[in-house]
């Protein structure tokens, strides 16, 4: 039989370990949510929209398919919106840009090239 | 001092309580993860870029020509998606007297900006409040010194530009 003090210490240690485990699971879940595909897709679409908005005619910029934000499967423009497909996640609404120039996307080996004409 | 059966019963009771706490926490976090959407706000940057585009368009050769029709001057710049934006221009001379004033786009954005300004002024800042704060428009305001052409006169003046960018449906 354990003495009462030992039982209390034992219970406290088990509680602490379990609470730490639950907190760790929640922290990892939150980190996963923040670094999720939808967030990385949002980052890419907004970066590209800002680049298009500030670009002058004749400029072009490349987006590597093996990107820091994941594997880029597709980049396309439609109705003055830019869409990026990241890690298989298809973009639903894209992000609008307001450039007065015509924008085209060309796929080359290893990257997508956004051209502002 | 407890006997062994008592300790075991208390251990089971503790595990049960922890299990219930975990279930409740998982439900709260699970529902939260569905409702929560992470928004990256770039509207201030968009407002800044749009302001630059409008200034370059209106004062292409370094002077602001007000001798023609001023309605539609901003629209003629050819910027698309102006429905999401509001651009207001006020032209004054160096004494501050108003020469011309024109705007384009959704003037409701001004009302939204005023609303958020008032809420912040009362001490209940909405900045960072998810679900409400995301509707605060992106904002950029700047004054530019220009040469104004108006009524066959050429004089130094100031162009006050205000740009607001609304929430974009994604």
C-alpha cells in the first residue's frame, strides 16, 4: 500500500503528463491548420495578384512547381482572377487583380510563367 | 490510507474525468477548426498599388489636366475591378481652396471605414477580431504636388488621393 503523500504525487505526475499530451496534440493541430494547404494557396494567390497589380506591360515572373509553399499543380487566370492549385487542392474563388494589362500564364518545364502584356 | 481497491477506483475515476475533458476539448477545437478561416490581409498593399496606378494615369505628363470632362477620369484609366475599390480625388490650390473633386467606385467603403474608425475611437477596437475585422477596407491616403491645368490657367496645386479596397470574395 502507498502512503497518502506518494499517492498524491503519483496522481499529480500522471495528470501533468496527460495534460501536456493533450496540449501538445492541440498545438500540433493548430500548427497544421495555420500551415495547411488552403493557407499556402492563399499566400501564393495573393502574392501573385499583388505582383500582377504592380507589374508594367512586358514583365513576366516565374513560379517554380516545387515551391516553398508546396507542389504547384496549376496556375491560371480567369475573369481577372488568379487561381493556384497547391498539393492537389483546387482553388474555388481565386483572388482578384485590377491590372489594366492582359495577363497570361504559360507552363514550361519546372515552372509556370505569368506574363503581363 | 486507502486500500488497493480504493486506489484503483480513484484511478479509474481520474481517467474517466480526463477522458471527458478530452472529448469536450476535441469537440470545441473540431467545431472551431471548421468555422475558423485564416485570412491574410493584403488590401492595404492593394490600395497603395492602386493609388500609384491612378496617380500615374491622371498625371501622366506631370500635370493634371482638368480642362476637359472630369467625370469618368478615373474610369478612363482602365483599371478593372473598380467595383471593389473606391478612389476619391480632391484637387486644391496651394492656399487650400478646392478646385475640383471627383470619385469612382463603391462609396459604401467610406461608410465602412468611418464605422471602423468610430468603433476604434470608442476604445472597442475591432482590429484582429476574426469574422468582423476582415470587412474593414484596405486604406491609403496621400497628397501629391502637381501642376494643374484648369480654365486656361496653369498653376501649382495639390492632389489629395484616397483609396479604399473592399473585402474580396474568395
